[in-house]
C-alpha cells in the first residue's frame, strides 16, 4: 500500500473492484481505492487532521486502533455516520513509535466491513526509534495478514458462523499467493493480524528465527530471536528477518503453524547485502506502571458477553479514575480465543495462568490487545492518563465483538 501523511488527509470508503493477483478480480470495500488501505505514516507530535467520507451502502466510522485519542476522535460505534456523510478527526499524536492500524467500528457490522477490505496500517515514528538505525525504505515492509474464502467467480465470501469466520486461504496485503523479492539484506516487517477470527502462529519454513523487536506498543524492552510468534486478531509484531546469508535463488516461506499454511514466499535475489547498522539486541526503556489501587475482573462468556452482559451502546458499565493504575483480570468460560482489546490506553501484561500458562516475548512492553485462550486468566496493569471520556473494551475476534462481546466504560 502507498504511504500518506495524516495531515489534511481525506479517506473515502467505497466499493471497488481490485485484482488480487493471478487475474482474480474481486469486489471489495476499500479506503481510498486501496486494499488494504494506504499506510498512514506520522511522527510523534504531529497533528492529524483527517476527514472520513462514507460512500459505502451502510453506516460506518473509522477507529484508530492503538492510538490514544479523545472520545470524539476514537471512532466508537455510536459515532457511525450514514452513507454520503463525512466525519472530521483532529487529534495530536503523542505516543511512542509503533505500528498501529485503522478499521471500521460500527456496531454489529465491523466483521463484515473489515472482511470486505477496510483496514490499513498507521505507523508512528519517533526520535528514540530512528536513533536505532532500523531498516527503512524498501527494507521496512508492513504485512497485513488475514484470511478469506472465495466464490467460483473470484469474489470474497463472508459467511461467519457463531464460532467466527475462518477463511480458506491467507491474503497478505490484499494479495493471493503472495511473494516478495528480497535482497540479501536485513528486513523489518511490521506485521498485523488483520483476520476477523483466525489466530496465526508465524514461523519461517527453514526453521530460522525471526528477531522480534516490537509489538502493539512499539519497541520491546529487549529484542530477541523467536522461532514462532503467535498473533491474535488485532495484535501487531515487529520483526527483523536476515536474508544476508542465503544464496540467491533461495525461497523461504513465512508459515502459519496453526493452520499449516504457507502465507508468504520470500524470493532471495542477487542484490548485494546492504549494510545493517542497528546493534542487536535492541533495548528500549519501558517504565513499569506503579502498583494498582484497584482490581477488576472481566469474564468473557460464551461468544457474546462480558460479565454476563451483551453490549449496549447506551450503557456505561464501569468508571475508572484518570491517572489511577488498575489491575484488570480477564477470564473465560470457553469459546476462546478472545483477543481482548482496550481503547483509550495501552497496558502492561502482568501474568497468565491456566492454558498456555506463561507470558510470551511479544507480550512485554506496551500492548493494546492480548490473547486469551481457553482456561486462561490474563492480568494486565492499565492506567488511563491521557483523556477523560468514554471508551470501549471488546473481544477483537470480530464476530464476537459484533454479537455483543463489548462494553463501554468511562474515564473520569
Ligand atoms: Cu481494533 Cu475497538 O478495535
Ligand atoms: Cu482499538
Ligand atoms: Cu471472543
């Protein structure tokens, strides 16, 4: 996808026909005629002025997933606008460098709209990160990974069941059977699990490690080699892959070990290796949040409820004091995975018991979405220190979210 700046930006959502590769034309819904949408790239401190124009046949709104903005700028379900209307956003970007993303958030229709193609990356850069000399330009590649099912005529079909939506093939950056020609160089991949329901377990086909440097909230306190990285819906990871030592002509697959899929083929070319200037492992200061003054427990029940309640756009379920650190404990009585996502602040994951029973390297630092699998209890420390106002917490398995696994809370 092309890159755009967040100033005086107009984003139009509309149906279009695109070539998904191999001559497969499909009707999709796209932001600015691009599937996925253009990648927005901002610097910390920028002021974003963005107008959303809805030319879809139904209501919609854009949410900036991972950006901490005021309620009016957060793109919550109650802010959805009708066909032909526009919504003006104006917010300053005052947070760490990270790979965020944007997507629709209308109540009960998010799954369909994201599936149809409405999603894009939103990269924030800052001076701490740029001092690390990470690969950039053509060596920094966003990968929006998702799944889809196709009809005989090549159109994408969306037929979710109550258990979610699981497509038959993976698409990377909106492309079927994707490959990437790579130089013998170190690449930085900004990966988003943009699938509605599918969790990915990413690994390289030759067993080599990926060097994990970041996640939802930016650079990790300490980067490390990982043979496998699991990503729930809405989670991001930032990895370096080193192609310098492979002979030209090598083919390496990015695989999903959960489904046993080949997702993306890297084709190593002749081009000489480019010098790599970063010093590994990378470190980044992440100050731990202070001790919590309150604990809240949330049970993700079945496929539709949090603490026994279905989402109600007009009901505020709890109130949090701005500036207080709290422990939020997520449990489930089944039907996981439930990738739990919170608007309005990032959090630090403290512990996981039951199920997989431990925290993973990609869960260090700052997160906005954390994966809750069956029998797991996951505890996070969170502090809303930017805005008062209304926010949501929800399951980012979009079919669960649409069926009601979402709640409003208010920061006061
Ligand atoms: Cu990515 Cu409330 O969503
Ligand atoms: Cu969000
Ligand atoms: Cu769920």
